[in-house]
C-alpha cells in the first residue's frame, strides 16, 4: 500500500494542468538557455547557418498553435461529454487522465508559449547571432516534436471517447485495482475473523463523503507507537459521515486514548478507482444498464460488458505458484491492523445484479449472463461457485417475470440448468 503523500502525488500528477505547467516551464528554460549559452557559439558558425529563419518559424508557431490548442481542448470536452451520454459520467475521469491527450495538449500549449516568449526575446535584441542559432536549433527540435505529436494525436482520435475505448479504460482501471488488492488482500494487515471486543474505542469520520484512500502505513505506525490493535471498519469506497466508525481501537482506555490519525483516511466527494475494485465493477454495470435502457436499446454493449466482467473478476483468483492463498505471513506487513474479508457476493452483486435487472426482458442478455456465471464457477468453484449459483437463480426468476414467450424462458432455463447438475 502507498502512503497518503504518494497517493496525493499521483492524484495531482494526473491533473491536466500539471503536465501543461511542466511543458510551459520547459519552454521558458529553453529560451533562457539559448541566451545563457550564446557566448559559446563561434561567430563563424552562427553567421553562416540560417539563424535568421528563427523569426519566421516562431511567428508561424505562435499564430497556428493557439488555434490548434483550442481545437484540441474542444475535442477533449466533446469526448468527455459524449462519454457521459453514451456510457456513464463516472467514466469521464479516466478520459481526462489519458496520457496521450494530456501530452498532446501540454505540447501544443508549451510550444505556443515557447514561440511567444522567443518572439518577445528576439524583439528585445538580447540575442547575438549565436543565441539566434541556438533558438533556431531549438525551434527545429520543437517542430519535429510537433510533427510526431500531430501524427500520434490523429491516430489516437480514431478511437478516443468511443464506447469500446471507454469500456476498455474502465475494465483496465478495475483490473488494476483488483490486482493491487490481491497483492495485499487485507491491505497489508491481518484477516479480521471476529468482532471487536466490548472495550474497543470507536474513531469516527471527520466529515461526510467517500473513503478514497487509506494510509495503512500511517495507521500501523500509530498502532505500534501506542501499542494498539486496530479493527478496520470503513474500507475504501465506503460512504461515511461524522457518525460512521472508521476503526475500533483496542488497547487504550477512554482516558488514555491517544489522538487518532484521521488524516490517514482520505475522504472525498466521489469514489476512486485505485483502492476500490467494487467501484470499477459498479461503473461497468452502469455502462451496461445505460445500454439496456429503452432510449438506447443496445444489448450488444451489455453482452460485451459481461465478457469483460469475466476477465476482470477472474483476477480475484489467488496465484497458484505458492499454494498459500491470501493469508501467507509474508503479506502481513501490519500485524496490528485487522481488516475484514472481501466478499465475493458483493463482487458479483455489484456487476451482475444491475444487468440481470435491466436486461430481464432480453433473452440474449439473460442467456449470456447465465453462461458468464457458469464460466466463472468453472474457473474456481470454491471462490465463485456460491455467488454464481445465487445470481443465476435470481436472474432466472427475473427472466421468468419479464418474458412472456415460453420458448425464451425455456432457452434460459436450459443454460441455467448447469447449476442444478453441478
């Protein structure tokens, strides 16, 4: 698990303005370096090469890049708006964090400011021929970077913001969160198999919102310092209020209770993909539900989400190379932290129940849902068998209520009969 400062660093680093600011700062540095190094360029070389062309190049860049940057920002706005309409508003955050789009916009804006600052510097006559030559060389490098960026941007736009692109982004974000969780199934702590004792002291949330990140390193350090045992109650993704318990503390009396590090709990306005695998599954279900609405009527997208769901949920299967499962001692980095187990019933319910509900009257969706549940049960009967069987029975009941043609119901029953035979 990462500390809070690392989590905040990643969060800030994913903002569009940060990358743009870095590129802008680099453009200023290049212009200043040309001035600082101009004395080291021999006059013969400076006067013989085409340093006089730098004015024209910078003027072309300044006049064209502002329009290109504005147009690219409009593309980003249109893509995020379209994603909110065709998929779900929860997916727009992934589009805004797209590395290619951020690099393109930052490159365009940084190049525009580079050319603008370069023109201003040239007009002040601070450059000798050597400085103009260096600025000319930097301009050529910038033009080469722009050509590469344009080609990459055009290729990227062919799929950017489309339904397949959005579904893939949500799938990969969810898969990454699951893999990260499976590396430390209990956030580095021990599995909590019992309830806190009666003398445990509750630590409440300081504000209302969603728990986005949990700094287990800070919590464990606090527990070690004061010789405490912590029972974690609120997991990443939980909605908490000042009346919600975050942790139960054992080992401190009411008088000697040390001040709890509530700053270890990052609470925000919305859920976050990184420490919350269920959120990604919820967003995938939202995409399928939107596709199954009468206004959209796109069962193919719901079927595609079901297929992606198999790939994602299969990541919950523990690796087989060690044969020790998720309770091995070397994974317990914070023995004073007791963490509740991850429920497969919640996993299946988060993704499949909305699809079973909204696709109850569509035989193709119901058949695919039953087949997906069978495939997951076959992958790991011990882990997925029980929740798959329960969702299969529930989905079949919904289909019987929603469908009127006996042949459709019989087709779904024929697939679901697998769970009666196994």
